[in-house]
C-alpha cells in the first residue's frame, strides 16, 4: 500500500509515522526546517503510549512520489482549493483522498440521499474549486480525534487519542476503507469504518463550532470557557443550534451537550486550534468550522441566531487579523505543511 501524506504537520506526520511503522509505503510531503529534520533523523513521536522513530521517505516535490493508493491531506481546509499542483502528481485512476480536516467537508452532500443531495457548500467549495481539485468520488471521509503538536522540527508530541474514524460518503463499507483501516490499525491507531460518518463529523463539530470561535474572541482556554457560567451557557446555545442544523440534514449524533461539555472541560487549559492560529498570525479555519455551518442553516431554513452572531464577530476578527499592518492587522503567513 502506497500512501502520500500531503501536509506532514502535527497530525500528518503522526499518521505517516504510524502507517510506516505498520508496514505501509509512506511518503511525507513537507517543507522547510521540518522537512530537513525528517530527512536527517526521521519523524520522532513522543507519546504517553510509547516513543518511537519512523523514517519514511520525505520530500517537498510530489512529482518524486507519483501516483499512490491514498493521499492523506494534512493541510488546513482553506488550502484545498489551491492544492491542485501538489495533488495532481499523486493521483492515479483509483487513488482515494482522505481528508483529515476539521469542520464540514467539501463532499458533505455527495451521495447524501434526500433533498440536498449534490448540493455544493460555497464556504468549503468556492465556485467548485475544491471539487475540481479533489473530486468528491475520490473522497474518503475522516474524523480526526488525536491531539498532536510539533514540538520541534521533525518531532511530534502526541498528547492524547488514537482514533481516526473513516467512511464513504455513500455509507458503504468499501474495500478501500477496509484496507486503509487495517493499515492504520497495524500502525497502532484506531480506525473504525463508520457507515454514517456524518454523525461523527457533527459530534466533533459540536465542540469546534462553539469553542474555537469563542476562544479566538476571548483568548481563553477550553476549561476557562467551561467554568465561566456566561460562556458555558453561550457554548450550550451554540451546540444546540448546531444539533438542530444537523437534524435538518438527517444527522442525529448520539451524544448529549452536557457530555460534550464535560469532555471539553476535562481537556484542561488547552488552546483551540483557532486560537493557536490567531496568535501565530495564520489564517483561521473559520470557513469549514463556522461559515459552512451558517451556510447550512441558510440552506435548511434554521434560525441559529447565536451561531450567526458569533460568526459575524469572528469573521470580522479574521479579516482584521489577516489584513496588512497598514490596516491594523497582521501580514498572513502561508499555511504550514
């Protein structure tokens, strides 16, 4: 099995190292000091489950790799529309694209039976640009649960979690999902093949759509947000509105808001990915995590007043944080691979 990891950052390098350890033919696509460190010393994973080093092939040129069986996308979702030149050399006739992204994926309505089947979500597929680069029929959905960070170039700190839920947009238990699951398990990861992956997407999104924007607006950690009663109530409202939108597109995640809050509080003083990106001067994942959900509210006729208000404030924050210094913002940095 030949696998390319496009965007071998914290999650991508962790997945690639695990797959390589399990026997897969893995190729990491990275850049800069991170790439140089991987080439020299391999990927070192420091984990409470046991440290290990993997030495997969690493490059900044996908043309060196050629067509693969699977492309695992470790890029931020807003980089997908412009990833064509990187993805194209990796695609063969049967190559599957596994998107380890947060939020609503561009393929969401692909093969979803019902009134919205085939509908395009502009926030994550602007003008069809993402679907042109990453055709939905290639997509294998993936919900990423582990928490990892780049501790130093070539060094990944695995904090918690090993589960990567995957599934076909149409819900079938396909050979390509089964084979990928087996390879992930061989590398020490959990990888259930879910017949209704969209429920998993909404379960994770319940937390992301609430905690990410609130943390960016307040600079607070997840436990701070949970223990401050007014923001806890705000998060509860955001989660409920998100579940209402999910129900309108046919998903009924089997988890309570209170359980989701307890889980977030248990994470402790953790900065969300959106707050980390804001503080680093990087583009926030607003489109996939919040804007796409607001768009789905528009599509389905959901009110979602709290979600809309929080989105408006975070959208302005994003515009100011990516504006040039002359406009009171930061100069944006490129999305890390």
